[in-house]
C-alpha cells in the first residue's frame, strides 16, 4: 500500500513508459484536442506531399471543404474558413497572377485550423498551395 501524499517515481525513458499521450490501440473514450473540444467521430484523409499542380491542389481543396461541412458545428472560424476556401478556389484559376493571395491563404490557414477537426486537411491544403507557389 502506498502512503498518502507520496508520489510514485517517474518512469525512466528506458522502461518504455513515458508521459506522452497514445491514441493508438483500442481507445474507446472520446478524444479531445488541446483546447478541450470533443473531436470524436472525426474522419480525415489528406496529404500534400509532392503536390505541384493546380488539379492536385483543387482535389485537396475539395477534401477540405468536405471536412468543413462535416465538422461545421464545432468550428469556431467556420465562415472565415469557407471564405478562404472560396478565395483559394477563385485564385487557382490564375495562380501566377494570384500568388500573393494564395501565399496569404497558405500562411493563415494553419493557424485557423490548429486544434480543430479539420486540422489535417487544412494543413495539407496550405502545404499544397505553398508547394504550388515554389
């Protein structure tokens, strides 16, 4: 029996047990993001590695919009995100002429989606837009 008020020693890194969070395996409890919002039943699939053409960016934009609509109820910046998606879509018609607008979206989008249910698809879109401009 452990005495009240005494702490167990922290596990060592060599023991394989740390203080990190694991979401692998058989987790049945709802997950929460860093601001305490419930993000259970969220499905995302987006990747932006090696994206350099407008059609690939448009495909990621479609995936991002689907994520937005699926998770609309829990997004604090929903209207701003919808507006950004629309502006990005318009700007992709002539990316060379709209590079400044697209660069702004690529820079602002990750901060707006951070810690939300659309973080993965939003960051993938921002990365793809950035890749398109390089």
